[in-house]
C-alpha cells in the first residue's frame, strides 16, 4: 500500500480532523448507565431461564426415547 498508494496531502489522517468535544464517559448519564445495567441483568436472567428450559426439554426427550424405545428426534442423515 505504501509503495503504490497515492498520498493525499490534505487528508492524510482523517481521524485527526474530527474534533472530540465529548468524551465517551460523559456520553451516558449515570441514570442511563444504571438502566442499561439493569437491562443487561434482566436479559441475562432471561437467557439463563431459556437455557434451563432447553436443557429440560432435551432431557425429557431423552428419557421418553429411552423409556418408550422410540426415536423422537429427527435423523440428520439425508434420504
């Protein structure tokens, strides 16, 4: 790139031309941050419950297949 690229004198570093007036820490107020943290916590709890439900369904299917000796899950092989 350095060998073949044409250097643009007026825009050599585009990030240097953008003024940074507000730091990232000041972007979110404390109340917004607390709301976001609560939202993350509630989503993590929902994810945990969904994973537990999935595991329970898998175990239920496994036990039914074992007890009744019938295949319930689809086979992955093509016909």
